[in-house]
C-alpha cells in the first residue's frame, strides 16, 4: 500500500474546483470562495482507506503553466472538473485537459483520471450520456462522478473514488476493450490459486476457500455464502466448479466479475496479501524480509519450516514414491517465475535409482540453500507462500540464526544441525568421488555424471550419538594461492590424497601447514583409492608420520570402487569431529557405538558436569583407603586430583591407541621392563579405580532410578 495519496483538481475557471475542496473540509458551502485553496492534508484516521491524502487545487489565474506541469508530475490521481450546465467545459475535457495530462505523463504508467461533473443542483438532467463515450475512448479514466458543492452531494464519494483509483487501480488488472483480465493479473491470481490449493487437487474446497477468505479478509465465509459464490460461478461457467470445489477457471471468473462490477479493491486486497505491488510484481519487502545475521553465525531452517516443506513435498508427490519426478518437480515450481534448481542439484543430494530427488534429498537441498544463501531461501519460501500458509509475519520466521561458534567452543556443546566440511586435495586425488560416495554412489555410477552437471557440494544426513545432523561437503578447487575465506571457514577439514600417486600427499601437507597448523579446526587425512596399489609418498614425512607428528588421527583408507554403495562410517566420524572440535577423539571406530565412544560421550555430556560435584565426595571416600599414598594430594585438591587422574588415563589410552594404530614398520612394542615399571602400574591401577568407582556411582545415581 502507498504511504499517501496526492489528488490534483484541474478544469476550466468557474467550474467549482475550489468550492468542492472547501465543502469537503467545512462540510458546508462557503459564502466566499477564494481564487485557489491551499493544499490540504487529510489524516489517515479519517479516510476510508486509512491513508493520508493531500488535495491540491489548481487556478489558472494564480499559477503558471510550469507550476501546473509540476503538479501533474507529482499527482497520483487527477480529477478533471467540469460544470454539468456548461457544454464548453465538457468539451475542454477531451480537447485540452486529457491531451495535456497525457503529454506530461509516461505512456506506460498513466496517472488515473476521474471526471467530476459539478453543479448538478442547477440542472435536472444528467451529463452521463455525453460522458460515457469519453470514458470508453480513454482507458485511463477510472470513473465519473456527478456532484454538487452547494448541496454537498457526492462530495465524500468523489474523494473516496479518487483514493480508490490510486490504491486499487483498474489499469493493471483489466482491459476494458477486450473485457477480460490482463495477462499479468491472470498470472498472479494463478499463483495465488496454486498456493491456496493445499492438497494440489486442482480445486479449492470449502476448507481451502475458508482459509483463503480468512487469510485475505480476516473473516470466514458462512456456509450459505460459500454456496452462493459457487452457484454464481456455476451459472456463468460450465467448468467453474468441480467436485463441489472452485476450479482455477472459476476463481479467475470470480475476480473478473469483481472488477467488472467496480469491486476491484477486493482483487487488490488478495493480490497485496500475497505480496504484489501496483505493477503486479512481488515486492522486495515480501521476498526479502530483514534478517540480522551476526558474524560467525550460520542459518538453518527451524522445525516449522521443515513441516511446511514436507507438506509442499507431499502435495506434489502424487504417486507417493517418496521422490519427485521431473514433472512433479516442475509442477512444484510453477509458482516461481523461473526454475530455481538446475541439473547439478541431482548430483548434490540423494536421488533414487531413476535419478529423481528423494524426500531426504529435497530437504537436504533446502538445508543447503539456507546455509549458503539465506536470502535466496527467503525468496523461494516467499514464492511458495510460507508466511501466508503458516500465518507468519514473514519468511524470516522460518530461519534459525545459530549462536556464535566461539560460544559453542567455550560451552563445549552446540545446538546446530548443519556442519560444513571443506575438502582439500590435489587434482585427481579423489575428492569428487568422496563427495558422490556420501550420496551412496559407487564409482561405476559416478562415471555416468556429465561434466557440466557436476557439483562442488554434497549434503546428506548422518547420525551422531543417535542425533540426526546434516553434513555439508564442499570440494575446494585446488588453487593454493587463491583460497578465499569461505574456502577456509568450516567445521572440519578433510585432506584427501591418492595413495597410488606418490606426489598426491604433498598438496595436503602444504595446505595443512599453511592454513590449519595453528587453527582449532579439526582435520582428517583420507587415503583415497584404497583399492589400488599403494605408492610411497615422496613427501617427507609420509602421511602416517605426518599425522602422528601433528597429533591427528592416522590416515583413513577410502574407496568407492565397489559394487555395493560406499560405507558412510567415515562421514559419521567427520560429523562427530565437527560437533566436538574441543574433544580430541582418540577412537576411530567410525561408528560411535563402541565402549570407548560411549564412555567418551558420557564424559563430555552436560549431565555429568552437573552431577559431578555431588559425586565427587562419594568418589573420594571410596578412593581414600585404596590409594593411601595419594591421600594427601586428594585431600588438598580433590577436584584437581580427579581431573589429573582422568587425564592420566586418557594419556595412557591415547599412547596405547597411537601405538596400536601405527604401521607395522613403525610399531613400538611395550617391553617387559616397561610393563613392570612402577609408574606404569601406578597409573593403570589409579585409572582403573577411578573409572570403576565413577561408573558404579553413575549407575546408582542415574540408571537405577529409571
């Protein structure tokens, strides 16, 4: 809606322009009429349309032609006043005023005109027979009003129609010559129909019509009113009603009828509720509502948004195969002005054996768009009518802005659902294969992908300790000198090298030392093409020694050259590392359900931290008789001692794990002398005692009550 309306009154001298304005303001005919009335502003709260209105008078005796032209350019609507008892003033409407106004306005955006026949109190006949041919000749004329400034006849109606001509113009909606709606109006109403057709059956049933009515006009239709509407359509259109519901043709006919009967404000109310402006284009305010995203925060869809997207998927998945065929996908995007998803989407998310996007892939693509380009996501949700269907103020209600990543690191926990993994590697190292394997595609299936349809992204769900999370893989183009901030900003880094290429690991080592050596971002080294013969890497140290030196997990072998879909275990571990970057995970079982992983997860849980203080006293009482030699230390600082012992056990396990996971050539056996050393047995006994007592206490405190 416009913020205000500017009305200009023009016409021949002595036709009563100034009298009309003064009669409106004072509600009585003035005894003395000045040559020209000053500009008057009517507040919004006293106008029918609740819009401030400026009324401007023109006087040939007081103003120059330049001033007139300036006022014409500023006006939103122009009232051409004539006297019904003066034929010359009527002739001047077509011979002078309409041509003058059209010369001073743009042809594509003509200002609406209203013909005003004043002094109707002086004649007994109407001037409409003379005016109607003029109205038919000029499409920019909205209406004609006969009034009397002396008797106050139709004065308020005159300015109401002037407001209406600006706020609810007929021009963009209807073509009087052809007596039908214009194509842009049909296109906009067709989108509105499809958005309102919640079950996508091609008709608006009573529930959908009532929802539409309540959405646009804030009141539902009574059952009899619904029947009356459908009966009107039935009488005029054979296929306007089907299965007791309103079809698209019936919906369009109904709005054509509104416009023809002068109720085009009804159609405009519908159009503006669904985000359209005066040019029948979706407004920027509707498509791109404000959304503040602080630094180091990400954007995700919330639960209500996923429910909405699920309903959109369900109503277009007509064959109920949990996948969208090309025809179904095209039908889904008919409410868009363009096709938003290209062929690369099929290689970004999971598809079925036919190459159709599955339900999981559909949600994954929306998640990807929200994470990478939230403004585009807001635009897409606007086309689908999210704010209308979900009765929200805007699409911004569908977005969750996560908290700063530094806070997650400080609190050692996160509520995020989407984690980004950037993949680095030399050309030909197997990065693309690693991405496609995440979507369940073997090497044989990957060979069928066209080069132009390849994607640098892959996204799907993984499970970490029973929680469903999205892992977003991004293949970084291997140009070492032009890595951007987006290439380096991620939750976990994956360094991929080809084990059969002796030069492949060198790039990974360079990237790590240059960009991630001092970073807190966890890194994992992947030895791709593990089905091929392993060549010795020319880079020194080699991958295993490099990982050991920088306290990373040993290189993980990976291959997608098999008939069966590749294993997803390694992706689960990447997600775990992204979720817990503060924790130095020693286990690489890649399934998160071994004894060590369960214990590790328990130790990192927030619940354990809250009961730790209460259990500490009980644990110390049990430890005191068993570790007398450490009693003084435990009594001095119980909390510090317990933490020290747990860390000691972690170091023992880490040392044992690193030794067991190293290559046979570099494997260091624990000698008989080492195992008999007092330090080794002291640490082992203290660690075993701590974990035994802690586990028993946790069992009694937490599990037994359940």
